[in-house]
């Protein structure tokens, strides 16, 4: 803790601990200015705070064109082998195309590691019957699926909808992206306590005080995933949230990278 305090407050990248970011994006967005949104800019931001590996999905794939987005993701992964890894974007409005993309991305590139679903921006409820083929693909392969979740006003992917789907597909490891938003921590924990295949995600811009300590005390550090939203958000504050949290060093290692390694095989990818 003391060492991390000095490094973080000195603006020095953390050393002596591997850091893996499982929630990041790539490229420009239609609704916000994102400087340094290209792969090189993301790598520079990672180096500034000591992030070793990042799993990315593209912003354009969230709400515009999943094929274009996945193409950009694959190009980035191949250009920065061992640093950037892929999450294949899908969209329930295009179930056949989404399945084609899943087969393409996971067969063509060994460093595609996850599936990314963004119900709110695609306007497709994750309980929509058109999502079934996507989830069967992930279930058959025991993949990790990251789902954007927010509060009750998200009619497409709020926490309760997310939890229902997680119970329906127990062979998938489900990451509750953003853990339901800045006011969702309590409910996120309640849902994770009921389903062993739900993992909570630290990615937030507006963060409740003591959230990390609360997660660890209620569900254990083995169920908490490190994410940054880089380059939407500068990743450095997210490093500080974990590095300076009042938790054990073992808990910090679990969150920073231990859990990522338990979920995903990164061997042979560097």
C-alpha cells in the first residue's frame, strides 16, 4: 500500500504487479470527444500507468457497424500483439450477422478473448429471442461475455435483466459492465451473491466512495474485474482506485490480473 501510494501520487507506473484491463474501447465516438483513441494512443496511456494487457471492443461497433468495428479490433490486436486483445461486438438486431462475426473473429484470431454486448446503444434487450444464438455460441465455448449494464431506466440491459440472462446461461462467465452504474453497487452485490457466474466490473467515471472495499467484503476479490473504459476515460484514476483501496495485496492482485487469468487463457498470445 505504501509503495503504491508513493507511485500513484508520483504519477509513476505501477511495477511488480501485472495489470489487465478487461473493459476498454477503441476509436472515435459519435457523441463525445475522445483524444488519443487510436491503438497507439491507448498503448501510450497503458504505459503511463503500468497496464500490461487490454481487451478492446470498438466504439463504432457499439451502435453503428459491428463488421467495421470488429475489423478495426482485429487490426489493432494484430498490430499490438501481446498488449491488445479483442472482444467481438454483436448486435441482436442482426442475429445471423452476429453469429457470422463470432465465428469469423474467434476462428481467425487467437487473441479474440471475449464477447461484448451493449444493449442500451443497440436498443436490443438482452432477453430478446434474437440473442439466443449469440449466447449459445458463448455458452458452448464457455466464453466471457461483457455486458453494459446501468440502472433501472435502462430498459434493454439493466441489472435485473442482466441477472436473468446470467441465470439462463450458467456456463458463461458474465461481467456486469459498470456494475450497474454509479448508484448500482448495492444491487450489483445482491445479484452477484445469488449467481456465481456474475462478476462485477470496476469501470466507472463517477465512483462511490468505498465501492472497491464494499465489493471485496461482500463477494470477495475473486469476483471483481478491473476495467477502465480507456480511451473514453483516462485509465490512471482507475489504477488509483484499486491500488489505494483498503484491501489486502492479495485482493489487489486478484482484481488487477489474477481474476483475468482465471477467466481467460492469455498463454501463447504474447
